[in-house]
């Protein structure tokens, strides 16, 4: 294969790996509402 094909394949692999690991970042768990941040719903008569 020519050097251009090696370059194309290498760049494709790097791009694919970057998308795979960059877009698959750890998901942050949603925090439970606490009284400290005022989002319990009790203030709105929901609980």
C-alpha cells in the first residue's frame, strides 16, 4: 500500500478511537434533591 493509504487508515483509526472514548464519557448520576438546595417539593405542597 502507498503511504497515502497508510496515512488515511491511521487518521481514520485515530478519529474513530477519539469519538469512541470522547463521547462515551462517564455519565454523572443525578443527585437526589436535598433540603439544602431547596428542591424537595415540600415547599410547593407536593410532599
